[in-house]
C-alpha cells in the first residue's frame, strides 16, 4: 500500500527543532525520507515521509496526511520593505503561510511551540528533543495576520505604504506615497500581492488629500484577479480620510489594492499612509 506523508516546516526554529527528529523517527520505522523542494517529487517511494519548507508538496500529498509546524510568529521582514526584492520576498512568504493554512483547513495536523509531540497518519507519534527557546526581536510585520494559522476571525495586520508600488513615468514602481495628482488619468498605486485565506476580509485605507481647489475623482479597488470591489471618492476638502472595502475570499490567493485618478486634473495632492487588513468572518 502506497503511503506518502508531508511535514511542512514554516520557520527556522521549526527546522532546527523538528527536522532531524521527524527524519530519524521515520527512518527508524522503515520509512524513506525526502527533503528539499517539490522538484524532488520523482524521488518519492511508496512509503515515504517528506520533510521540507516547500508548501507545494501539499499538491502531491493530501492535507489529512500533512503536518504544519510553526514555532514562531511571522517575522519575515524587520522593519518596512521598500525595494522590489523585499516586496517579492514578502509576497512569497505570504503564499507559504496561506498554503499552510489550506493544509490545516483540509484536515492537516497543527504543531506549535507548546507541543512536544504530534501524531501523523500511519507514522505514529513523533517527539521533539528538548530545546531552549530564545527571545525573538521582531518588528510588526505585514504578515501578522498569520500569527495563528489558519487566520482566525479578528486576525489583522497593517500594510505600510512602503510595501505598495507607486508608478513613476513609464515604470510601475519608483514613485512615493506622497504624490502630485496633477496630470492625466492614471494608476496611482498598486500592491501588495500578499495572500489571503478564504473568509470575509476588510481593508481600510488611510489617506490624506489636498484637492487644492479641484475635485480629484479617485477610485479605490480591492481585487483578486478581475473580481473586485471598489469605492469612488470625489474629494473636495482637504483632510485625512479613511476608505473601507470588504471582500469575501473564496479561495487562497493574492490581494491586489489599487488607487486610480479617473480623469485628468490640474491640481491636488494625495498621500497613502497605510492599509489595515482584518478578517471579519470565516468562509
């Protein structure tokens, strides 16, 4: 009978504490062990345990035969990412957490920092060695809504303006959150392509607008692919504003926020401060 199990390691501490323990235990019971990326799938045998930080193994192994180990909360980025490489790293990290959440939602085994052992399908009980936890120094992360996986109702995080992209000239990024609205109709900002899990979510924009005597016709969108919700906001008075949009995520996928100037104007300024993301209800 073919049996294939998968243990996903989501952070460095998980790898340090659990990786060898799982592999040694599996081998002692006569299981083969594979590590590394999902590209190693041709090495799978009929009685095999995969120990990896690549969540795409979950495409091959059913969720009920998976375990997800997370020993520390998300701390992918210290401070605020403000370059393309950091933004891409953040998006990839969000995909890992979201795919892990999908495994757990499908019946996978959750393993956290308090657990000293867990049971996985036919492998049986696996016990970790003792270890001394060390204090972690971390800044607030745009991925804080993944502090618990899957994200519960009330999970939230602040997405700072720096993780968005601001078009400049013919480029899709390179501009600043504080922008001159004078000019043609155009895309003002977009991003951050961070993954969300199924459920009802809300995003709240914090912006400042100075119309400088004009009435900039602004539109704010929130979407996954072409499926979107939006708010039109023609603002004629200077001040700080809050824009809220709610959207139900049916599948795991990246979130795209966009701000638009809908027609050409001769005056005005806008600054995006940040966006707050919050889960309102389960799927």
